[in-house]
């Protein structure tokens, strides 16, 4: 990757070489300043990348576990050494506030370190076969092998760590990888690609392709030599990719409209309001587990609501490169305009805008609404913006039903100290994870992560993803004693 003062030029990493060609501009969500230009990948580049990936499979499969661990550890060490470089890249292209960008780099380091540990734990089992007469001299072994070339498609909002959640397990499993980063934020992925190759991963077993969405769909549909497609992004695009992918394995990490239930026995509403504000408005709500819906017992509803309004009003919005900034811009002007229109639509339908919601360019002031109803986009769909809805409930069972009244089911949060309610919620809520004692935005990178309904298919988290990227093979030995 070549560097120029203030801008960067990204060359297409494909197999064994950097390729320069037709390019497109990447601009800052903060001020529309030019971040740099990136080469556009073609279908011919994609075919070449698949050719390299297929040819490299024997080599990556044969990499001993100690070598995979060493490569992953070296990647983690390089991220530590280049911590600020990567944080600044994330700020520049994604508009993520600097403090959150630094946290993302920390999380990516943990992701690669975890993958290094899991790469040497990838074992199998011995199976007894002398279960019936005549099989006394048979025994069986099951080991896991890499599934083959992986196509990984990643979004803009975590341009390092969500890339790491596909790259690190693939390397640990021994799978060649074709990575398609989001066009809004490709430089972080390209920089990571450099690090991966320097760490010793076979050059032909990695490609970073800035393909168009149409060409990515074409690749998933037409190229049968790709064995697994892993996608993080919108539900609409994800399910369309699955329909196109034929017999390939497909992992989908899609959208959400995460809900938080706060029951009246929770002892610290001030803390709850602080956590909710940061979980709803941090990075302008551009996370699939950003708190979007809060259902709170009526007897504490007003008290919590005004605490939340007070805290939201003190959040610092502005330049994401400023260390004090907590709420930055949305990734595109069109996204801010969409969020603004959804707020106005809800208010026109009878919802109450309690605070915020004003748009200035790509910024939306943190918005708090109440009196929303099912059927409103802002309640039923994924807002992916700095908006939270706060609604009272009388009955805990009704709160559970309200959470489930959604086509999404990624994560939910629950603040209560009642063990019976916790177990009831765990049993009844249709989500991939229930976070008790915190908001649904909490995530630790090694844990299994994924949703149900329109929120996805399969699980990420390093160990879970390695399982998805490998397949068991049975070996039966006869006549050996």
C-alpha cells in the first residue's frame, strides 16, 4: 500500500501480487475529505483469486498447528505495534470516534490471540468400533479438515474486528480466504492483508478484493470452488446471498433491533441509564446490537426516561478524530436522511419525540422516542442510527412478548435481580444471546455470537467459526492389532 500525505492509495491484493487498475474514491463521513483511492476488483480478478485459493488449499491444509498459531500470534503482535495506525484508519474511513476505534483494535488483537490458542486445540476423537461381533480389529478416528476456500464479506462499521472474525478462524482452520471489505472502509482490510502476508501466511491463500456488490453476488453464485460464504451485513443482502450460493455453506450475521428489559427491582437506574445511552448512541448507533428498544416497568418509567434524556444531552458529538467525541456522523448522508425520515414518520403516526432527532448533514442528534407502536419502521426495522425507543410495561410477560414482536433475534438485555424472571426470559426470548445485568450491546469476542429469525444463520466467535470452517472426516482402520 502506498502512502501520501493525508490520503492513501489502495492496490488490489490478489493472490501473490498487488494490482493497480481503475479506482474509486473513499471519503470521510466526517467532512467528506478524500481518504484515498482504491482499485476496483473485476470478475477476472475474482476468478484469479479463486484459482490461487484452490491451488493453495493443499499447502494451507498441511500447515502444522504450531505454524498456524505462530502466524496468528505474529498478526496480533503486529496489530499491537501498529495500534495507532489502525485506529486512525478506522476513524478516517468509518468515522468511528477515536476512543472506540482504539477499543476496536484491542478487540481485534484478542480475536487473533484467541484464534492462535484455538488453532492448536482443533482436535478429533477416537471411536470404538468393536460394538458387534466380527469388528474386534476395527477402530475409528475423526479429525476436522478445512472446508476449502472461504469468501468473507464484511461491513463498514467494524472494518478491523469484523474482518478479524472471519480471517482469524479461517487461518486457524487452514482455509484459503477471499476477503471482500465494505467499499466505504477498505483501507483497514488492505492494511491487515499486508500484515497477514508478512506473518507468513501463504501469499496465494489470501486475496482482498474490492468487488462491487453485483460481482460479489456473481462470485457467490457462479463459483462452485468456493466452499463457504461468510457474510456480515443487512438481512436483505444476506438472505439473497444465501439463495444464490447453492450448495455452499453459508454463515450469516445480519441485522437486529436489540431490546433491553428493565424491571423495577433493578437497584441502580443511574447506571442503567448511562449504559443504555452509550449502548444506543455510541458510534451513532451503527452496530447490529446497538440498543434500539427499551421496555421498562411502568413504576420506574418516568424516572429512567428523564435520566436517559439528561445523559444523552451531555454526550459529545463532533469530529471522530477528537478524543472527547462520543457520537460521530453516520457513514453516509443518505443514511442520516433515512433515519430522520423514520423519526418524522413515527411522530406523524403518534409517537412522541422526547429529545434529539435533529439532523445536520450526516449527524443525527441522539434521539429518544416513546409512544411508538408496532408497524412503525423505527420500531420494527433496524434503525442503525442514534435512536432509542423507551416504552413502559405493566406485566413482565408482556415485555417478553414485546421483545419477541420482531423479525430479528440477535441479542437482548435484561436488568432484574429475580432468578425466576431471568430463567423465564432465557426460555422465552427468541434471541441468540440474553445478556443479564447489562445491555444487549455487550459482547466478548471469543463467545459464540449469532442470531435467529432474520438476524442470521450459524455462529461466529472464534471457536464456533472454526467449527463452521472445518468438516469432520472419519477414518476406519481394519485388521490392525
